[in-house]
């Protein structure tokens, strides 16, 4: 203990004994710890390798997340476009079918009207009509 | 490499040999992290080597090196705060582990236990100090630098150093008194 006394700060004596003892123990403890660690073989390469591994893992994880996010975005966009395209095709087919049905209905109506108009003769003219039919057969 | 460079390199090599343990010890006590203390010590001497030709000897080599070490430590913590998304865990040992290193002079088991308790209480007080108070406290009571040297190393005035020391000692005293 005495060998440290000569090295102590000049305000050392002004400190109370408990504090003096505690500071002295603390100083010696830090010195002992530092000397023990300092004299150990260095393991810097392990630390560097560990940190490099951690860095690589971090980058890999970030890359996976980035690729995942991008792929998800692209897939979602493609999916939406496909759904929109199918919906548009279905709508167009429905429109075409509706138009065809309407055209058919109109055609049927016109044919029916034409038939009705061409065949129906007022009752007063039926004898004349029968004569015209007989002439046509001749 | 010419003769002047060789001579400067040899001179610097002797500086490393003589001051490296003390710089490492200060950084170890400041951070309680062996890996970090080792890294910062290496950075300190690398920086010192690059600036060795600019060192004019206005202060002692030790004070100059200590100033570099303190600035590196400040930069490290500042960068760490900024890069909060990086590793948040530190390799710092806890207070109990740091207190395991006992003064070699304690013989009996009882004395060792008491010494361990005292050292633990001082570590606890050091842990509660501000960065500046801790630096000043460690430089004074572990590295035993003069007040003028501490002022030079930290860039503070001697009066400010005394004020920080007084507050730091007050905390240590309170903790020792309160837990006895």
C-alpha cells in the first residue's frame, strides 16, 4: 500500500479516511484489471471476424427484405392489371352478348311485323284477295 | 524512408511502448469494455502517429495522447447515439464483474470482501457521473494527473476541473456513507 502513497495526488491528505481507502482500492483494482487484460493474448481477429459476419448477415437480411418488398410490389401490380384485364374482357363479352340479343329481338320483331302486315287483309277484301291468289296460281 | 523518418518512427515507437498501457487503462475504466478500449487505444496511437510531426511539445506527450483519447471517446459515443439503429448492446462488463479485481495487498477473506464492496461502491458512483465528471475523476484518482494536466487534456479550465472533481467526490462520498 505504501508504494502508492508517494504517487497520490497532493489533495489526498484532505480526504477523509473512508474515502481515501475506497479511492485507493478503486485505483489498485482498475490497475490490476487493466494489467490482466493488457497482458492477455489479443483476440482482435475474432472480434473483427464476428463483426464482419454480423455486418454480412445484416446486409443479407436487408437485401432479402428489399427483394421481398420489390417482388411483392411487382406481383401486386401485375395481379391488379390481370384482374382489370379479365374484368374488361368480361364486360366487353357481356356488352357484345347484349347487343346480339337486342339485334336478334329487333330482327324477330320486324319479321313478325312484316309477316303480320303482309298476311292480314281486311275482311271486306278477302274475296278479292282469294281471287288474286287464284290468278297467281294460274 | 529517409533517416529523419526512421528516427521519428523509432521515437514514436518508444512513445507507444511507454504510454500505451496508461491510455488503455484510462479507456478501459471509462468504457468498462475491453474490445472498445483496445480499439480506441489503437485509433489513438494511429491518430497520434499521423500527427506526430505536428506535436510541438507544448504539453507532455502523455497529456497530448490523453487529449486524443478523450476526443476519440467523445466521437465514439456521439456516433453511437446518432446510429441508434445499429447494435444497441454494448460489451461493457457490469459493475459486479469490474469489482472482482481486488487490490493485491488484501490478505484475509474479510478484508478482501470489504475491499470488493468499497470498489463496487466507487464503480457505482462512477457509473452515475456525467461523462465529463467521470473523465476528470478517473484522470485524477486512477491516472493521478495534476490538475493542470487534466485541464490541458480535457480542454477545461483548472477551476472547472476542480468543480467537476468536487461534485464527483461528493457523489462517491454520499454512496460510501449511504451504504455503510
